[in-house]
C-alpha cells in the first residue's frame, strides 16, 4: 500500500454547514491546516487554525497562498454565488502543485446533471478533471439537520410530503460528514481517492417512514404551500426526493436509484458509527 502523502490541507468557504465540522475534524487529526477567508470575514476559528485572507478572483494570489503553505489538498465548501469561484480556485490549486481537489458537493449525486445548481457542480467537476487535477466528490444526501426544514416543520405544524413518500433517500449528519472526510483524506492512499465519488449515508429511509418519528399530522401535498417561508427551496428538495434523486445511489443519466451504491463508501471508515436521524434530532 502506498504511503499517504496528504499532510497539508486548505479549506475554502467555511460557512454555516459542513465547513466548520471539516475544519475541526482535520484539526483533531493534527494536520497542517489553513482556512482561506475573504478579507472582510469576521468568522472565528478554533485555536490552531491559520487563516489566510484571499481574493477568489485573483488566481495568482490564490496559487501563492497555497504554494507558500505547501497545501496537498484543497477542500471547497463554497456555496451560492461562491460556487463559481471554484474555477479560479482549482486553477490556482493546479498551478501550486496541489495533489487533490475536493469540490463543494456534499449533497445528492450531481454527475450527469445539466441544469441548475446540480448542473453547475457537475460542470465544475468536469472542468477540474480536464486540467488534470485529481478530484474527490462526496455525496451524502440530505443533511439530517435539514429534514425538519424540508417537510415544513415547525411552520406548518405538519409533516408535509410531496408525492407518495415512498422513495428512499439518504440522510447524513453534518458532523459525520466532517469526521468521514477527515478520516479518508488522512488515512487512505491517494489512488483510492483520485477521481472517485464517495457515496455515504447515515441512514436510508423514506419520508413516510421518517414521519413516524414525529407526533404531528402527516399531509401529502402536490406542492409546498407558498405561505411557508422559503417554500421554493423546500419544494426543490421535496421534488428531488420524490423522484429518488436524494439517494446517494441515484444515477442522473440513467434516471434511477441503485440501492447497492447508496452508502457504498461507508465501508472506507470501518467501525465508525454514522448517526441516525433519531439520534441527530433527539427524537
């Protein structure tokens, strides 16, 4: 087995979801770690984290920051409008001799997507591979912590389900994603990480089954009521769930779920306990 060469990491875009858990998990493994921040950022980080202010529009400056800190792996958790910044970030990583790029996936599978945010992520992954920069894509399905939001709780006072609620979905706790990624990046040889998709899940269930965890009425709807805040976002999540695309075994090109693929990469972290929805949400 090859000796793991990944010793130094840079995390970009540490927001309010998986970014900080990744930082904390890498820090706990005594890695060399920097966090790329925007100059205006006031975010505070745990002791031992070196922050490096960067301009994501300046490829040369990004490359210099990565080179000066001898970064082996760049992990992006950029989101929203920041997703497009990954093009220059990956160019900089290539120029700086970075050995692996982990793009901002952390959701449902995106390979083969052509539209919307999933299409953006798929296009970015294709670009990174086109410049011969090895890539690792992590699919974890729905964050377990987002389940109440998706089904309209507590605003609706009900568990809302679009469709029949029988399609399986993958759900993973946010801290577990951080622990998993830190483990595989610091333990597995590069050949097991280069240009692969890691499909994980803490639990595989259906909305109909998950609704039984709550003592509230269940309502099957054609769409999420518009009077609920951020209804469009909830509608989007539910629509993908209703067609099976929230499973980490889903193949966009084929338009179907492969149960054997869902959670198939869990085995790379032997002995790790992935939390269930009931554990994460204390139900």
